[in-house]
C-alpha cells in the first residue's frame, strides 16, 4: 500500500526537536490497566532520554517565545540576556512547553536567535481531549549568540480548518545557570557562532578551530520525507528517485568537498502510515533533531585570508530539481587569543569514489537492494601562538538496505542500516566516533482493511578519545524503539478499533557515568517506566 496515499487519509508531516521530558516513574503498585483499544485520550508524550544536567547554582529564566501557531506566519520577537545572572554561565537550558487538542497533523518547526538556529523540533499528534508535552535542550554552545540582545524568530507551520482543528500553543524559555564557587563557566564553547545564511562565510583571521552544524531533515509531505523508501525510476513503486534511496549530507568550501555524513532516518509522529505508534513514545530524535556536525578545521587556514568564502550544504542522491530537504547550518568558531592572524595550509584532500548500487529485482515481492558509501580524508595545519597544530579528519559513511513490497505495495517492508565512522586527530589526540542507525519494519493491510505496522529503530554511537594510545574518555549510546500498532482504514475515528504497543530503552554509559531508562505503552497507556542506573 502506498505510504503517501495512506498518509493522505490519516495524517502526515506537512512542514516547518531537544529532549522530550517524561514525568516521574510510576511505582509498581500504581501501574495503570490499559484499555482494550485506544480511546479519545492517552498519556502525554514521553521519551526515555536523560534530562539536561544542571549545576544547582543560582539561575535566571527568560521567555524566548510564546505563540499559537495556526498557519505559516512566524513568531517574531526580541531577546536580551538576563542582567541578574551576568555572563558567567555554566549551563543554558532551552525548554519548550506545548499543548494542542483536537485533530492535527505532525508539524516541523524551528527557532532561531540572531539568525542562528538553536532548535529544530517536530510536534506530536493530539488526542481529541488534548495533550501537553515539553522539550528540553542544552544550548550552552550558543553562548556567543545569547550573550547580547538578538531578534527571535520561530515557526511551526500549521493548517487549521474545520477538519484539522489543532492550534499548536507553545512557550519557550531559556534558563541560565550561573558559574559560582567551584562551578566554573562552561568550557570549550565557541567564541563565535555564525549562521550560514547566504552560502558565504568570512571568519576572523585568528580562527584556530571550525565546526559546522547542519540541521538536515527530509520533510514536507513528499517522497523525500520517506527518502529511505525511494526506488530507482525503473522499479514499480510510488516514490521514485533516479539512483534509489542512498543519501549523503555534504558540505563544501569553495567548491571542494569538505565533509560527508549519513543522514539520520527521522520518523515523524504520523510516519510509517500509523500515528498510533507514536502517540506516547516518539521515534528517536523526532523531537530532538540533532545537527550533523563537521570538523572543518583543516580548512581554517584557507578561510582565514579575510575574504568571503563559499560554504554550501547539499544532499547527494536527491533527484535534480526535487525539493523536500531542509539543511540550515551554523558555523562555530574558536579564536587564538595570542594571534592576530593564524596561518597554515590545507595539506591533504582525498575523496574516495562514491559508491551507490540500487538494484531492482522483479517478483512477488518486488525488491530493491541498495549498497552505497563514501570516504573522505582532509588534513591541514595551523601556526598558532601555542605552536604548529595539525588536524586530520577521516570520515566513512555506508548504507545498505533491502526494500520489499507486494502488489499495490502491500505488504511494504524495509530493513536498512547506516554507519558513519569519523576520526578527528588533533596533535596527539584522536577522537573516534562510530555511529549506527537501523530501521526494520513492515506495513500490511489485511482483507478487512486493517492496517498494521511493526517497526524497530536504533540510534547508536560509540565515542573514544585517545592520546598517545591511552584512552582518556569514552561513551556508548544505545537508543532503541520498537512498536506494533493496527487500526481499520477508511472509517470514522471511533470505528478504527486501534491497538498498539510501543517501547523505548535509552542507555548511555561511559567514563562520565551511567544512564539507563526504559518505557513501555499499551493502547496509549504508560505501563512501565524503569530506571536501571
């Protein structure tokens, strides 16, 4: 069954996330009894992810935005840092509190301060009786932007009419936690944060470190919202892309490839044709659209000549002229206080030949097998006030998938994985990051027009920091979601007889400690909330 056709009947992301906070864990003797099927109300959205850790020092709160979104009119306001908390901050935490009731699609939104995007978020689909939710995000790295008055703009594009009645009501605050006593100001934050608004960048001439962050999302209600399900043009499937589903987020400097990354396979809260999967527990990153981060330090010497340079982001694999991707970017800069001009050179640039094979095998079911990948190594050096510093960045991305579908695209199944391996070596220190994203799911419709979706999604990362062969720090992340939900198509809401279970386990452990929490739901009721660390 065609996902786009089904989504038009039951709701899908139209356009425009942060950590979604859950309430306290339920005690065993308070475990609720779930109903036999979904009702007109369910538990407010929650995720298993950890809250932002704060130091417990004096804090100040500022309202950044407060708006009701009914259409595509952005909220515009102004921001000023709180005078009573100074500028010596240990942590800055953004919190979005939202509410919506009635009927509404999932929507994608963004929030910028001084042109710098600091939050990209999607919304849950509401119950007729209404839901509330909260998203929390550490935005300390935007200290430079937040240290002075700035214009604010926020948009969650929405449509409200006689059918889709949900007005999205949000309030966003910033809480500044001060540095006092033994609590020091946040270390390692960039000296400058610049929005990449017109594809050009001019850096301070004493820049010694450059990172770019890109909030890359496939969205807009078209096929690029489900880019991982697209097939080559010759295959008989409703969502086509010339070379199949392989996508790669790229950044270039003056036309030279500077960074590659595997996009995260976001699933919004109407995704995979079944909103009953997501009413309580969203898919990983659905409310926290984490940016792709590139280390562009090998290009710092090139950028430090005082001239404007072209820095452009693109998504390889998207058919020419095809819309559907949003790639807003910020550039984070660290400056050498002991130098007026930092010189150096780009010493090495090796881009492997991109690989992309997407083969259609006709049959029952039809099948498309995809295998793609790319490797890029860039190296440069800088002559800083504290000596010559060499930086080498090597990144390898790979994607394999098997997409299977039957007549009329029923069933429709995908098994896919993406890996993104990166090593950044600066001097004698190497940071090695191994990212893995997985998706395994199937949609079926039986003879009674009952749609069922079974889906598992994984977001995993391993990070090791090593100096001279000795491990300085490490971390392991495993965020896993599973869901199984069914309902009857083409009938009024009260006749859908929807049922569904979902679960998330978020595990993060390493040299900084341990966090382990799991959630389970049945028919929209939260039946388990366990913490193991």
